[in-house]
C-alpha cells in the first residue's frame, strides 16, 4: 500500500499541476475531496507506486481520509499524481490507520 500523509488545508500554488485551488485536509471534507487533495503532486518512485494495489490518504493525526485502488499515474514535471478508483465507504475511512506513518516524507510504502 502507498500511504500519503497530508497536512492542514492551504492555498495551492498557481502552478499546481492538478489545477487545485487548495491542498491538504480540513475537518468534514468528503472522501472525494480528500482523494483530490492527497493524490498528487509528489516525488515518488513511479514503478514502486504502480506496484502497489491501494493508496491511503491520511491526515497528520493518522486518520484515514480516503482509500483508492491505484490504476495509474500522471506526470507533472519531475513529480507525479496518482490515478485511481476511490473505494467509497471503505471501513478504514474515519478511523486511525493500522499502519502508522513513520516516514518524515509525505509518501511512504507499507
């Protein structure tokens, strides 16, 4: 599994490769919003990311915000964004992750 930890919501830069106005998480956001906020744009090993079945978006408190099946990646300069099928209503959403995010980097492989 690829796990991505996102910080508090903030304004996205003008050159955001996904055209987002904000990135990060905020209380009450939907799974769709969490997926869009967390799926990119990151530096990661493309082959290793594609070898993972799922992606889990978590906040800095370790709460799962969204889970998706990874279907591909898109490139934006020297960074990537995940493409995937959001697993709406996954029972992990809203709960503490069973795999604590121990990396200093936002992206880790579990």
